[in-house]
């Protein structure tokens, strides 16, 4: 992106509060100069608590004017996920004040924002795809109004039969998204998981960042303790870079051949010279981690 380019309008759909990488994706979306974050929607399980976490983090970072809209906690077939808060536990109490857009439904919000936008936005989904599937089912024209659909999800290669959390949690929503016809950029778990953050990154954020960076550092440390890890993958923020830069992920055009089961989506792909789907094949993890931290502390 050149200095004369206008920021790209972006919508972010997230299950923030579980794996800590959603926290870093949110701040990257809010702070990257090449993006204009139109709104955040929450999905999967305790969506009200997820909205409180996102709202507080944005407010701490001086982005309290960005709408945070609560979405669907149940899957499209009515299942109640058994998600338990990990990284976001205790960060935003129930008394956290409501913010702009708190009482609106995420599905309607996404439809309104996409259909009314003068410039086609990018929609980035870094959690289960329930909100997107419901929006596409209600308004199929969304696929033609998006600049691109960026999704963190799926697994290719030798372990593809295991599926992946984001695409497995709501197979019907995943089917609606993968078959919608939008330009799809897919950050797969085996590639985006190569970028990792640990305690040293938390210390850097505390030393150089503002209150939002401190909050992110606190949630990173909590998550590492809870999961007994030295570091943890940054699936979501690395995937998010596909909204504005191809520098950190190498992509390949493919024709996806998904197989859907009750609780599992298995992705297979073959090369396709002309395709509306690109999948990640390699990552420049070290460069991305430096980019992520630099962007977070630049506010």
C-alpha cells in the first residue's frame, strides 16, 4: 500500500476471549494505517462476554468509537458450544459499560455495513463462521459486494482429515461461506501457526505500548500460564494481514474440495490457475512478529 492509497474498509468477526491470538488480531485491525475498521462482531458461545472484552480493549487503545456488535452464540443448527473463557477471563467484568452498537444483532449489522458501503469492504473472520453463514443465508448478494473474504481456518496437507476448530464448529455455516462465490483468502492453521509469541513479547508490549498493549500482554501471560506453554501461535493476526499485505504469507490459488460431516469439515485442494480461492502455503514468521508488535505500539 502506498501513502496515497486510502485505508481499506474492514469488518472483523471474532471469538475473542479464548485463544489469545484474537486479541492481537483486534489491535492489529484497529491500528494498522492501511485499514479502516468499520466494526467488530463477536461469535461462538458467550458472545456477550466476548463483546465486553473487545469493547474494553478498543476503549483502552483510544478506539472506543468502533462499534462492537454481539453475534450468534449457537451454531446454525442450534447447538450450544461448550467454550470456556481462557485468555479473556476476568479482563472485562459483567459491569463493563455497553458501547456503540452493543444492542444490535451482528448478522443485520454485517449485512447493513456491506450492502451500504460505498467501497467494497473486506470481511475477516477469525472464529467459527456462524455469523457469516447466517448473513449469507439471509442476503446472498453479500458475496458480490465484498472486496474479499479473509478466513482463518481449515487445515491442508497430511493432517487435513483432522479438520480445524473454526471450520468444524459449524459445518453448515462453513459450507455457506466456502460456496458463496466471494474472493476467498484462507489462512490455514498449519501455516499461520508458525508465527508464535511468548513472554518476551509481552514484556516488549508493556515497555513500549499503551494501556491496550498492557492489556494484551496481561492476557498473553495469563493464557501461557493456563495452557502451560512457552509461546503460542498467532493464527488470527497473521491471517489478518491478507486484508492489506501479501508480504507475510505466500499464497497459492486452488480449487477447494471440502467434505462435510456432522462435526467435521475436511478440506482438500488442487491447483487452479484461475481461482477465486487462495490458500496459505508458507509464512515469514519472524518478519510478521516484528510487524505485529511495531504496529501495536505505534498508536
